[in-house]
C-alpha cells in the first residue's frame, strides 16, 4: 500500500510529488499515481522512479491518502472509476477550489473522509504554501500529523476553516501568477532603461524573493519595511507614490475579488 496516491500528474500533482521526493519524506515506493495518458505516466515513472497504477481504481485501492489532482471538470469521470474501490473512511484530498467537503463526500458515495487543500506550484521546489481544511473530529492525531507532513514536505501549510478556503485560493493558490506578472513588469522596466533581459529577470526575481524573506524572517509589518526603504525626498518614495497613483493595491485586491468570485461559482 502506497502512503500517498495521486490521480492526475499535471502542474499541481507533479509539483507535490516532486516536492515530496526532494524533501525525502517519502521515497518513490511510498508514492503511486495515474494520469490520463500512458506516455505521460511512463515519462513521470522514468523521471522520478515513482510507479504508476494501471487504473484510477487501482490507485485509489492501493493508496492510504488519495490526492485528487485533476481539474474539477474531470471529477465525475474519476469518481465513476474509483467509487467502488474506495474504502469506508478512506482519506481523499481535493485540491479543487470551490467544491465543499460535504458535496465531494456525497459525490464519492458518502463513506470517505475528505480533506480540502489549496496548494501552489512553488511546492515543486519545496516552497509551496498550502491551506488545509478538514472536519477535525473525524481524524486521529496521527492522521492529522500525516496530512500536515504531506504538505509541509513541499513547503508551508496552515490549517484553516473550510469557509476560508476560497480566500486561501486568492492569496496562495492563484497568486504565483500575480507575482510572476509583477516580476515580468519589473524586469520590463529594467529593460526599458537599458538592462539586458536576463539580468533584469534575475534582479527582479531575487528582489521579490529577498523582500518576501524580509517579511517572513524579520516579522516586521510590510508597511514598516517599505518605510525603511523610502528616504525623504528620494527615488523610492517617488516610485511608491506613482504606484499609489496608478492603483497597485486596488489592482491586486480586484484580482483577488475576481478569483474569489470565480471559486464561489464552482459547484
Ligand atoms: N495549477 C495550479 O497552480 C493549482 C493551484 C492550486 C490548486 N490547483 C488544483 O489542482 C488540481 C489539478 O490542477 P492542475 O493545474 O495540476 O491540472 P493539470 O495541469 O491540467 O493536470 C491535470 C492532470 O489530470 C490528469 N487527468 C485528466 N483526466 C484524468 C482522468 N480521467 N484520470 C486520471 N488522470 C486524469 C491529466 O493527465 P495527462 O497529464 O495525461 O493529460 C493531468 O496529469 C485542480 O483541482 C486545480 O484546481 C491547481
């Protein structure tokens, strides 16, 4: 029996699987997966040493924790495959936005326990951020520790209430895309004023990485860190003032509004 099985080996499934292997918490023989295409499964097995199951049902039957890493529009197809193979009380982890624990449990026949997790793709490098929600009374302390271990193996994990999961989606699930856009724009500005493209991307990305570490490791409020960079009458406050004028914060909050509303509509 594998410790963790994945149905789906796309962006998120492979990020978590490779993150788990990189951290060394689990070895290839502790993991199992399926994908839609045989060539994809063979390629991942060759690359990682992780065996693939011959069917979704076999993957479900042979895994202690089963992670659903397919897009939600394929859930019905996958549930039809695995429903008969699921054990009563088996723990199934959904990475999908919007879909509730209650509705997923019912769609899988009512006997499983469902964990909702909202990770992000930096899990691939062991730098993911995952919000996790479950009905705490249904899990042993050992199971809670193992669920935590799966997600802390590929980054940080926070237990949240289920009603907060769509907010987690805005701040961690979707937001790598927002941050990449910021990095791209920052690098474009460097290129505009004469930096080579490669140097501009490296500088922009390292600055975002370093600034994020300053927030996490100093414990200082981001506003205080911003103030510390702004000399009176200097170049940085001139840029900060322009960002306010052009609505950076408003644009970010509007992006979160759009993601939140979209996940509220997924049923
Ligand atoms: N991408 C993100 O940044 C992100 C962040 C947070 C949460 N999520 C959630 O994570 C889940 C997976 O998203 P994703 O971005 O990883 O999707 P994806 O890149 O499109 O990958 C989907 C995977 O599902 C496989 N698949 C499709 N139909 C299948 C079936 N019937 N049986 C078995 N495997 C099947 C595909 O196989 P092939 O590879 O063979 O085509 C593919 O490996 C979704 O619920 C998504 O909302 C994603």
